[in-house]
C-alpha cells in the first residue's frame, strides 16, 4: 500500500494519542512558563488544564481520521470554558497566546515523530505541510469561536455589572438612617451575588469620635442570609449578634482589611489561596475607613473571582458614601437636636394659673431639626404667659436663632409688656438679627424670619390676652365640650418690620383647654389645614385622664408617623382664683389710710391661715401704699392674691405658703430702688420691700401702674440691715 502524507500524519497522530498524557503535560508546562496568569487562580488553572487535554484529544483524533480542520468537532465544553475565562478576568490576549503556544508545542511533537515513520524527505515535507495546515485551521477556528464566546460573556457581564451597580445606587442609601442603609447593602448583596452578608461599622464613628482604640471596636449593624444559611457561617467571623460590639484579632484578614483599606478573598477554610467563597470589602469614604462588609457564598455555588471582587468593591464604595452621608447627617442632627432640646424648657416653672403639658417632635425627614419652640413664663399677679413660635429654616442655625428669640421673649415678658407690644419689640430683635446675618460672610441666608403666638392668662379675671405674628390660630375647648378656633388678627411674621400687631381679650372659663401649636401639627401632604384642624379638635375633645394623655392622643391622631416638619404642642387647662383667694380694697389718698390697710391685711391673712406672714405683709403693704399715696395718683387699689391651692376651712388646716400684694394707682411713673445715704430721710422703703419679698416689680397698665410683691414663708424673718437699724 502506498504511503501518503495523510496516512503518515494519521500514523503519527495515532502514535501520539497513545502517549497523550505526556503531551498534555508538556503543553501545560509550556503554558505555565509563558502564560502564568492562567495559573494564578486555582479555578482558572483547573479550567485551563481540562481545556488543554480536550483540545489535544480532539486535534489528534481529527488528524488520525483525516478530518478537515473545519470539520474537527471542538470539545463540548469549549465555549463554556471561554465564558468562564471571561468571568475570571483572564485577558483575551492570554487566551489567544495559550492557543498558539499549545499548537506550537503539540506540532513540534508530531513533527518530531515523522522521521521515525519514514525516511522519504518529500513525504515528510508533504506530511509536515498537511499537519501545519490542519492544526492551524483547527486552532484558528477554535480561537475564533472562543473569542466570540469570550467577548459575548464579557459584554454580558459588563452590562450586568453596570445594571447591578446602577441598581445598587438607587436601592442603597434611600434614607439618611445608618442602620437602614447598611441593611439595604446586606439585602441587595444576598439578592444578587451572596448567600450571606454582614456589615460591621466602627463604633467610634457612630458616636462621632475618632477610632483611636486598637484593635478597633466594631458594631454589627446589619446582616442577612438566604433561607437555610446562617449569617455567620463561614470565615472569618465568629457568631455576632445584631448591634453587638466585637473586635478582630490583630493579624487576622479582617483586621488587615480595616488597617490597609484593601479588600480580600478567602476560601471556605479562611485562607486567601485555596478558594474564593468569601469577600471582605472595606467601606471607605472621603479617605476614611468606616467599617467592613463581608459577602459569602456556600460551597455549592460558583466561587468568587476577581470580577466579583471588583463588583463588590464598586457596590461597597457607593454604600460607603451613603453610610458616610448618613453618619454626618446623624451627627449634625444630633448636634442640632441637642442644641434644640437644651434651649427648650426642661420643665415648666411652678405657677398656679394653668395646668400644662407639652411635646416637641423634630422633623422626620432630611430637613432636620427646626426652630420650633414653646415656653411657659410665670408673670406677676399669678398670671402666666404661654408662648409658641417657629423659626424659618432647619438645622443648627435655626435652633440657635430659636434660642435667641426665646431668651428675648423671656426678657420682654419679665417687664410685663402686653402681648402686642411684646411682639413689636420681638420684631425689632428679628430685624437686628437679620441685619447681623446680612453682614456675616459665613451666613448662607441674609434674612431671618419667624412666627410667634403670645398669650397671657389671668386666673383672677379668667381673661386671656393673645396676639400673634403670622402664627397658626390656637384652639380652645370649653368645659362643656364646645371647641372653636380663636379668631385672632393675623399680624405679620416677625422680621418684616413696620406693621402693627393687635391683641384680643378672650374669656376662658375655668377648666378650658387652650391648645397652642406650630403648623407642622396640622399641615401634612395627605390633607389640608382645615382637615388637620378638624382632626385636632376631635382629638382634644376625647376623654383622657391627664393632660399628658391628651398630648399623646393629639400626636397619635395627627402624626401617626414621624412628622415632615417640626412640631411644638403646648396644652394649658385654665384654673380660676375664686373670691376666697382674692381680696381687694379701694383706698383714699390719705396717709391715715395706711394704718387701716395694715389691719385689713392682717385680718385677711388670719382668715387664710397665714399668720406667719402677717408682720412681713404689714410692712410691705405699708411701704407700697405709702408710696402710692405720696407719689402716685388716685384711684388707688390694694389687692391680695392667694395663688396657692384653695385652703381648707378651720385653724390649723394646711394652707398655701405665699401671697401676692399689689398696689395699683393711676400714675405711670414707676418707682426705682436706690441706695439711701445716711442723712437721707427717704429712699429705704423699696429696699425694705426687696429684702422682705421673694420677688417684687412694677408692671404698666393701660392707665397707670401696679407695684407688686410676692411674699412667702421663706421671707418671714426680718432681715439684717446692718447699719440701717442704727439710723
């Protein structure tokens, strides 16, 4: 039988097929030396080795049977392996080089076998040409098909990765809540590329401190596992409960990730060489490490590769920015809220005019803490001032402005200004603050605005005087259950200047419920103001054991969720001082009236069971009445008020421990305390009153003035005046 080039090639291929393992080993050694990146990853190395063996077997089988290059069937898993190389991050250049190097090594082995089979040079040359033609065609065709599959997989992975990263950007960081943001990261990871996920943040950062402690203390903020998988299965974390503090041992992989900010891949046994079932990715933002995220896959799932690590880094980077923003917002909000609460009254002062309950709720969205405030200010004559206000804007600046305005209101209230006059002066304060802000280059806004409602309730007359500066109207519920919104003149918001304010007197029977609030209570996205007012009136009329319970009912009814704006609510239930707790006399402008007044005061105090204050009250009333007769103008009126609870009848019964003495005359000239010299005949009366009284002062009325003094059992002892007794 004649020997042809094809038969010679077939014989050589058959001979090599019997020793294919050695040929595969030669090719593998050559590729390890020339294309080392194919062996950097154990999984990729396994795929490469399998691919070499199957391609050599297919090529030798085609040569042995004389099959044309384009008809030699490639390995069934060839395209899947090309896609696996694409997912593993192997470059297409490395793939093509591997094909050519494998061809060259295998071709050399076949060519070396030809001279052993024949001594005919022409036949060897023809067989060599045929061998080169077939192997080159096979490699070209296999490479082309592999590159197409490789590129398709790369494109598909790129599109998937871009979509996943984009989806992560939309789903992670939807709020400025740290716990929710980290949980969104864990949820997203377990939905797309992990069987288990957990997120640990540096505990010091959560509290606004620098993480100086070593090893750093972390807090488990979020974790999630697919059904059947425990969050702490697998390396490298021990079981950690949510919100539990823990540390990583020095030298451990998580500790290195935190220290260096570089991610790591770990196998199931925790070593970074043997596999890729766990990814440790630091959460870094603005050059600082916030914590670490851990993503794990079970053993049956496809292990992580470099592309997965890169994807996890991109998603973690976006999540880290969201976490950093949430931390910054949380710290800023905590600062503003702390400032806000420090500027609001921690408790209401003692007073006898009203029972009060109050609530303040900061905004629940990204606007942050605002400038809403409330206040309860005791005034002379057993009266009380009720204040609610709202500064425009949010944040620390609004809270600071609120504190300045609240201080200004208290200062103006101390001089007993009527509500309309007080708002006029407060408007001037806001104008000055706006002018200061306009000249400050660090201020973002040049104007400061606010609204305010100021009410003064007198338990003796049961009259409430109210004025408002652009604020929402108050609501009243009378003891018979009738509710209404008080119709007050609007008044301009504070900060406009030049426009008047108007006060209105309203009679409030004892037991009336007065509700003052800011607009955040009745305004909402899902209903208008009228609907909010209706719901407020319904809530105020519901039975409740205490005033605090009424506050809770109002908030539960109108604000089932966190409010979109700050809310300040102040409820006041009015009291009344009956005739048994008030005594008054019209006095003649006659010095002889002073002795008669002392007797009346002493008798009244005995009826109230307050004999301990009799001597002190006689001295104080004598001085005040004498000053009114000498320096004031008639009519002159003396009033005693018992602001404490109604005393029971009978001697020895428990009684109140303070009394108010008020002398009113028609002169607007206010007395002033001065230091009398040793040769002065006068000037010591008010000094004596100031020493004997708990408090004293003067308030202007529509016609004239009232000088008042509050006496208590602590002021019953006669003071030591030093040299004054010798005069």
